[in-house]
């Protein structure tokens, strides 16, 4: 058994190893969810290893977000466990401020992910009762494969791991530029151009707003109903107001109150082609995980005609696009604000806890963080950063209770020998 593994030294590169025992959980993903879990485990004195396929923490925020992005919710609802945002930060921190916060968070808790480690497979070995996580790193010519062996596996790759690229007839032959919203940085280069924005979620709304601010001519595709709400009502965060009301009133009543308030603040948005769903915003979020759009100025641009709202796309033809209502538009560029999806089904070989869509089968609610055989999920309960923080605390406490109990017991000789030979801590 001991010949299967190499001894790990803290100054030795993990890439020289073929098989590594992790004396604690493996966390896949170094975004906010993975960092929060690692910090909570650190507080429990549980060793861990964080694997990250990119070359930095929070790669979604650092590499796949537009420049004008700010947190949509007040900072107190977005802070990670054990460390609040600096008081000097504004109520809605900018992208750069949030990244700085995450880097400070990792530094404070001594979290050093193994970057450029792309997980290929993770499976539970019934014979040994352990998880086997295989990764690859490096270019094709210098490709290195490593297998991590661990008792606990924490899936922290999140809801937004992979971009969703829609299949639209003729899109591949479109003569203009086509990019996903994750590659959009600023509307500066689109000034004076006709841009079709496919999608009307928070990203679609903000990209359209940014394009309009840079004197582009955006047309935003609205294919289905959507709840648009003001970010603030009477100077208070709409989200915070909803959370407070939910402590006293049933969800259906909170939705009715919110919709009345939205009507007073925003007016009738359906006259602009934005039809509201039959289900209320909080009920829709709870039942299907669909987040309402928080308006930060796009509606005013829609009212003034600087953002055009159009129905779904039927097909592309050269530099023209045909809409489902028969109308045709000339467009120069296309931005696909079509969202993201989980990539868990591509690498996790497990079907009891995770569904085919890459989410825990009990993801919506409070019980979607723990599976069987030492499998955990953080950041999949569709409750934003506050939900991910709650998951992280629960996971660390669950693993920590077992860790503390077992480390008080005499270690069996065989396992002790195994751990001495292949242990990697922190």
C-alpha cells in the first residue's frame, strides 16, 4: 500500500506526485464558496486541499465579468463567514473591491489553492470507502496527472461554472461579432453599433445599460416573462425589505406587497414588453431558483428608447436577425447574456445526491449541502453568497465534529502508517 504513494513535503510541487493522500477534505473550486468552506474548516482545525482549474481565486469575478459590475445586494448580505467587508467599502462594492476582499480573505485564513488543477473525474471507491479525485495540469506536452485520495469531497464549483451557448439557426454564419456576456468588458468599443443582447436577466439588463451609456444601440431580447424590481425602495434595499417582511408575513403576502411597491416605483413595465410571471418574485425564487432582476437604470433607458426591447429570435441571416414576430433587424454584434450552468455532471461520477442538471436534488431550500459517503455541496442552494456562507458553516461543523471526535481516539497502526506516508495538510 505504501508504495502506491509518494511522501509530500510542503516545499515540493504537487505536480511531481501521481497519488496524494489528503488528510482532510478536498474542496473543488476556489471561488467564494470554496474559500468560505476552507476558512470555516480552518477555524475547526481541519486540514484541507483546495483544487482550482484557473490560475487565480474567484476566476468568474476576475476573468468573466464586465467592468461596471457591482454587487447587486448590500454588502452585509454578501460577506463570507468570519470576516465582514471593510467599513470603507460602499453599500454595493465594485467588482475590484469584491476581488480585493476575497484575496484578503484567502490571505487572512491562509488558504493557498492548488491552481491550474482541472478535475477530470471524482468517484467514491466503495472498496476503500474513500474519494478518488483525478486532475490534470499543464500543456499537452507537459501534462501531469494527479490523483487525490480523501475521505470527504466538497463540491464548490458553483452554479455558474460553464457558459450557456444557445443553439439559434444561422448564428454560426452571422457575419458580425458574437460573444458571450462572460467575455464582455465594456461598451466602449461598441459605440455607434447596433448590438443584439440575447437575454434579459441581470446580466442582459446591465450589458444593455452599459451599451446605451457608451452610445451604442442595443436591442434586448426578452423571450419570456421576468420580474424587474428596483434595487432600492425608499432608500432601503428591496432584498433587505423582503427578508424583513418574511419574518412576519407569509411568502404570498410578501410578494403582493413587493409587487405593489414595484408598481409605485417603476410603473407598469408590461407596456415596455416586460411581462411579469404569474408567480410572485419571492415564490419564483424559492420554487425555481429564478432571481428577479434588480434595476439600476436600464428601465429608464428602455422608457427613453435608448434600449429597444424585442421578442425572441427565430433565425440569423447574414448580418440580419429575424424575430419570432416576423420583424427583421440589422445588427453589427451579438452579446449572448444567456447565463451559465453547473459543470458537475462532466466530472463527478455520482447520481444519488446530484441531479443531471448539476445541482443537488434538494438544492432549493436548506438541505442541499450534504450527501452520503462524505460528499458535500456548497453554493448550490440558489440563495446567493449568504446561502453559500451558511452551507460553508454547516459543512465545516459537520466535518469538524467527526474530525475532533476521531483525533481524540488512538490511531490504528495501519491507518497511521498510511497517513504518515502520504499525508498532505493545509
